[in-house]
């Protein structure tokens, strides 16, 4: 089996890409930030953020309503 080198690629939806842009601009976001910026429900915002965490692009910090999300960096991997 061949070794794959270079950055690993992850497929994201257009909506997830919009979320990532918001995170890049704000450095950290809460579910409410996504709700307000994308005009989606709390559940939709949470779902988008959770999906990006599963894909390894965002890190979640904290629990419940106090939680926030940041981009994954090489340092917090």
C-alpha cells in the first residue's frame, strides 16, 4: 500500500464553508453566532458545527451553552 503524503483533504458543504469563514473572521464562535450570521435554527447551527468537529476542522471547548468553537491548528491537534 502506498503512503499518502501532503495535506489531507476534507469535503465540506457550502454551508460548512460559510461557517468556517465566520470562524476565521471571529477566531471563535458560539452556536448563536452561526444562528445569527446564517439565519438558521439553533439545531441547524449546532449540526453544522458538530459536523465540522467530526471532520477535524473545528475544536469544541466547554460544555452546554457556554461552549465555543475554534479552528483546529497544528498546536491543538
